[in-house]
C-alpha cells in the first residue's frame, strides 16, 4: 500500500500547539493563503538539522553498549510499519526510527525501548522514547509521546506505563502517558475535525509568527472577520466561551456588558471581561487606556537589562545594561566570544554586580531575564550579590499589562515601543536575526557581526528605558488617549 495522503502524525500535535491553524493550512490553504506562507529562515532550518544531529549523537553515545537496530525506512507508512513490527516481534532491545501505523494514524518515535511485561508480542512490550533539543519536557512532546503510546496499545495490546525524552543534557525525563489521555482525546477530536476539512475558529498567537509559517494567514483570517482572536491575551478557552455567548467580533466585545456576562462560565468574571472590553475599544477606536497609575520604584541607580541567547545550545551569549548615571546614560555589556564562553561571561557579570551600590533598580521586559539568571545560577553558581540583584528587578511588561491598554494585537517590546515612537536603527531587527548574526560570528570571527549584535542589544535596553520614561510621563493617572497622541507631538 502506498503512503496515505493524510495520516494523522505526531507533527500535527506540535503544529496545533504552536498555531491552531497550521495543520489546517497545510492541508487546505487556498491560493491566497498559500501566498502568505513564509519560508523557514536559514537559522530555523539549521536548528532542525541540529536537532537531527543531536538525536543521532545521543543514540550513538548513550546506547553504544546496547542492542540498537535501526528500522528500515522507505517512506511508505505500511511497509515501514511491517519492518518495525518484525523487529518488535523479535524482541530487539532498542528500535531506532521505527514506524508505528494503525489505520490512518502513523508515527515514528526516535526509539522504541523493550520492557519486561506481557503483551501480544510475548513476555515483553515497548515504550516510546524521543530525543529532544530542549531542557524540559514540553507539553507538545508529552502529547506526541502519548500519541505513540496509543499506537503501541493498538499494536501490542498493552498501553505503556511510561514514556520519556532525553533532553539536551542527555537526562532521561519520564512521565505517565495515561495522565494525559483525556486531554489527548479532546485534542484528537480537534485534529480529526481539521483533517475532515473543518477550519478552526480564528486564533492569533505570537507563536503563529515565531514558530510557524502561517502567521500572516492567521492574521488575515482574524482581520477579515473582525474576530475576537485579535484581542491581546485572551486564551483559546475564553475565546470559545465568548463566541458561545454571542461575542464573536471585536465590535461585539467593545459593546458587551461585563456585569451581564459575569459568572456565566467558569473563569468568566466581570473584572477580566472589563479588560477585554477595553482592549476591544482600544482596537476599534485606536485609543490608549491607562487603567491605573504605573507604580514605578524610585530606588537608587537605574539599570535596564536585556539578555541574548542561543537556542540550539541553550546558551546565553550577551548580557547588556543601560546604566543611567548623573553624567548620562552608559551602555555596558558582557559577551561570550565562543561556544564555550558562557561561564566566563557569567563570572564577569557576577564580579560586576558586586561593584553596584546598595540601592538600585533593574528594569527588564518580560520574565526571560529572571528565567535565564536562574538557569545560569544552577549551571555555574550564584552569590549573595546575585540574589540582591534579582530582588531589585522590575518587569516592565508585567507593569504595562496591569496598567495600560494599547490598540495592539501583541504587547512584546518591539510592538509596544515601536507604537510609542521608538525605532531600532541597526542592521539587526529582532532576536532570531541576532542569533543568525552570532552564529555566523562563531563560524568566521567577523567582528562586524558581533558589533551588530551588541548594537541590537543596546537598542533593546534603550527601548526598555524609553518605555519606563513613557510610563513615568503618561501613565501616572487613570485616563485615555485618542489618536494624535501627545507623545507624538
């Protein structure tokens, strides 16, 4: 039998979690939508290739003393499954790149591991393992492994008690797929509807653009329908509830009565609905709302902080700071000039924070900086000064989310700062491009590439300072601003 044109695969689960329309557009996009599909960048392609190479290295090194048999693959789901099933019946200890096919479902876990315990195969059965270029077990990975587990149950008549990934540190991270069956089955219903040609209601996420190729098509679909998916920070479950209550468009949301809808569904409260209503009005009328005054600390030296990281190796390569002193603003950075230079950069950073005065405030945008500090502290060690530094960090994104409403679909640094009038002037315009430049610097040592990355980081911390200044000037009382905003004068 030749390859079925539309099997349900593990990739569908990854795509659905990153962008709910991705599996749909891959199957049913019309000509206009296909024009909006972006190509994957050079960096994204390299990361995919790095993931495959990492998988091969782990299998070669970690299982070098084990019986590992690579399954024959001819890219025909039925024939590939027969080859894998033959190895399963033989009781091979580890099957690499085996194919599991049942009906119109097919999947290829990186490894099938033999376990003791009766099944239709004999006195043994198999559990699925994946090798991933991540440090933690992601939700989509659990669903992919649960998918393989369901396939294994159909084939060997025994459901795996465990499944696992090997992460970037080659640690085995296990979980129990049975714990996810209910949510898995609900997700399968969604995917089966998509495979039948049913287009999901609009959803617009940052990951539709960052991880998937269909972000522009998702935005077009939402705009065509004036859909409530355009409203910032409203999750899919809440979107579904609002649609069921007749609130389907931005115009509907702008005129809804939060008091009437309060408590009509779990998690639907007047306070949250009021924010959704203001967000809808902001989009409709292009207004900015200040819901409450921004509470900015005024403690000592003002510092703005931003980190650049290299996802393929989960390494940080640049820590940048804008330091506002009485004599003026000063930029300072610590960077890693090699793939092995992260620890040295970290040590320089720890030494520098020891020199800071007792009173200071560190502004950053979103949780990333705090997250990375915790990771590198675990990796290389910390200090009392690091703890004091962390205690003085202020997340401007959290502050903006709580006090301001903008006529924007996303509240990332680039979106908000650009809307308010800040512009990035350097060659590097975003985080993924910064990664590309740094990667090329590691390859050829071209100093101009590193200089471009450093400039980008400096512009990011200046954008953070720009936002802090805006909050200080324009977000100190409950008010609203109409177009021809005062900061544009």
